[in-house]
């Protein structure tokens, strides 16, 4: 039986062996560490996420076949946990807190303005691939409400204008 090889858009062609791609070697190593048993699914998905930046369909099929679990179970786990994403991340990440203090402080309005003016909602990336928007249940920065995280840097006392200005700097602009 021929070994199944995932073919995400940025991996070698299907004729390549998994050992030729260091990212797949990491995934294989994780699965082998757990003797390719189904209980290795979550840990393997974490390795895929770290190695590829997201959970690509071809790699998920490969993991399902190797661990001998239904693809539907792989997708159920991948979509249940918020730490996993099925889409490639943008160049920049904006996380807006939806905790109680931040929501009362205006994070809902910030998210509404991002939807209206940038055209994305939580879990989406702008068409130019520059900005991914995420929502956090709580950042633990209630004293800074409303708070957000911009490329890993926590920022507080946000307003829709400040957030849109930060996002605008990230987006590519047509010079015309």
C-alpha cells in the first residue's frame, strides 16, 4: 500500500516522501512517540499547528489515516478547541478581549467597527492576508479594558478609532 502524503499548498508535491519535509517529520515524530495511537490526536494537532501555522486539510487527512481515526473526529477536535485554526494566519494578528470588563468598556463596538470597516469577523483574515482577527474570552487585563493584543503586544484603553488605525497600518494599500 502506498503511503499517503499530504499536499498542502506550501509543501512538496505528493510524490515527495514525508521525511523530506521537516514539518512532516515533526508531525510523524509526535505520532510515533505515541505509537500512532488515536489518543495522540490532540498532541499531534498541536504539532501540526506549530509546524504549519494552521491545520491544513491534506495534513489532517494524513493524520487521520496514520492514527486510524475518522476524519470527522479529527475535524471535531480541530474545531472544538480555540487554539486550532483551519485557515492560514495573516501576517499580523489582532485579538480583541470579550471579557466582561472589556465588553462593558466597548469591545463589542470595536468588533462591530472592524466588521464594518475592515470586512472581517473573528476567525477571519483580510483578503490581502495581512490581518487575522481573533476574540479572547478574557485576557486577564481587566484594568486596561477594553484590551487587545496586537502581534503579541497587549494594549489597553482601546477605542474603535485606535484599533482601526493599528489595523490600517498593517494592511497593504494601493498607491493609487
